[in-house]
C-alpha cells in the first residue's frame, strides 16, 4: 500500500479520503487528532500486515487529513459518528471491528454508544476518557502554527523514543497541517489552553462508558504524555467487558513504538 493509493467517496456531504487493502472481516482504523494527522500518517506502518487477515479500511475523519473541511459545518462527536456511519454505508460495511487511536478511539466509543449494531469489537489506543488535566501535547496541538520547526517541536512530545521522528515524517505532517482549514478544524476539537492555571479536558464520562456492550481491548503507553495513563484506567474501570494492556517505554504512538506487540494484541483479540 502506498500513499498514492488514496481513494475518495462521499459521506455526510464530505469528499472523504480513505485507504482500503485486504479481504476478510472488516476492520476500521481511525486516526487521532493533532496537526497534520491523517489515516496514512497513523496507520501506514501496520495496514499491510493487518490486511493479511482483514479487510482494512482507513478513512480520514471529516475535517482532518485529506477529507473535506467546511467552514459552515458544526463538527462534534455526533457529526463525526454520523459521518463514520455514512462512510461505512458508502464502502459497503454493515458491521466492523474498530481500532481507534486517541480521538479515533473516542469515535469508536461514540459508535459503540450511538450505533452499537455497526460495531463488533473495539480496540482503544491512548484514548481520552473522563475528565483530566490538559497535557503539554494537547495544549501544543491547539497552539501550533504551521511550520516545519514547530511541527518537529510538537511531535517530540508524542513518542517515548524521539528517534522515531524522521525528517520525512515531520515534512509530511507539516504539509498536511498547512492545508487551508486544517488547524481551524483541530481547534474545534480541543479546548483552548488557559493562560493561567490548568485546563481541563473532557472525554466521554464514566456513566456513558458503562453502557458500552462491545468487547473492548484498551491499549496504552505507560509514558504517554498526550493522553495520560489515567484515562486507560478510567476506561478499564467503567467499560463492562474490557481488558487493559500497558506498553512500557511507550508514549502516544503505540502502533509505531511497539508495533510487534500491538499487532499481536490486535490479532489475538479480534481473531479470524
């Protein structure tokens, strides 16, 4: 799979970018938030291996990556979940398992709550939950102004191993972040950092998490400096049918930093 293999389909009135590879049970991969984020930058390193067992479908969520952003559209979790459902309809997926990274995990929770009939199994990577203090990574994403140097400085807050931040990755993320409307879309998602004192971030509340019926695997990096480990524990404590696996020496990019272990966990959990 190459980045030039990107395709487009209409969903919820948005020209929606996506990748598709493999055959078998449908597996959706949802990217996180952050400047320059896309399905490709989050999942390119694992798509082909997952495709040996599944029909892997990787959309760009409305307003992110290479999917349209519209100034007159109100983006919130209900819109994004509706966009996801219409995307599933457009590509012929009735029901799928879902792996969601960070914001993509919140999307997965939304699908589990609002459209549970469309979801088989749920995998949550570094996913926000409950109420927590905004981290430097999340604050930096809101404050970011597009430039290569600013992108590199921001990305250094994400992984445990900074050697994963290559010039090519920085350039790719910068170019996507500089697209018209991209940073505006991101700022609609994240709370503006307070000039003084702490800023609180709110994910799905504990009461809502208790209503998730899908079998759920929670994956979290122990050194995650973007979505704190506390969120993984909140998910575990409240989702009835859930398990948690914690990756040591790992930040917010579980699927990249601990690729082999991540793939093993997904294959074991989702199965054939």
